[in-house]
C-alpha cells in the first residue's frame, strides 16, 4: 500500500491535510480523504509521512505553537489506524516561520526552510 499526503482547501475555509493511496506504483490513486486529526479552522500544510507510514509531520499556523508557522508530529501504531497525539516539534520551531520539513529515510537528519535569520534559508539538523 502506497500513500501520499497533501494539503488542499477543498471548500473547508482553510488548508487541510488529505491522504490518498494506491496498491502498487502502477495502480490508480484512491479518492483523497481528509486526514483526521488535525482539524482546526486555520491552516495545516505540507504533510510529510515517514516511509513506514507511522509518523506524520506537518506545518500549522493555528495551534498554540512557538511562532508564525510551526512543525507538529503525529504517530500511529499501524497504517490501518488514524494518526493521533499531535506534538509540537519544539526543537525546530522558533518565533519565526518554519516550513517544508523533510526527513531522510533513517529520520536522523532533516532539512527545512525558515526565516529565523531575517530571510528564508535552508537548514539541516541531525539527532
């Protein structure tokens, strides 16, 4: 089962995260379904799902985060369960704007963009 997460405003009043699946690389994508949670009146953007499908990172401007646009993480025990347990990624967030988080497959290194130094730049972080 292959999956893709994306954001769309599809008449909801703000950007929300959606998921679509296909059984094989040559298969047809399913009808996109709204990802639950998150569900806020504001913006959820640019979801990134781990290769195993158990972690989802995304950006939000409407949560009680650190700054303008912040990273959050949700997990699930299996690909058949919904994501839950939204947690702010405080190690990466600042009072400025963070976006476009991408982790390498082993999830020990990540890249993202931020204007924390006055203009948007690409940052690398390791754990």
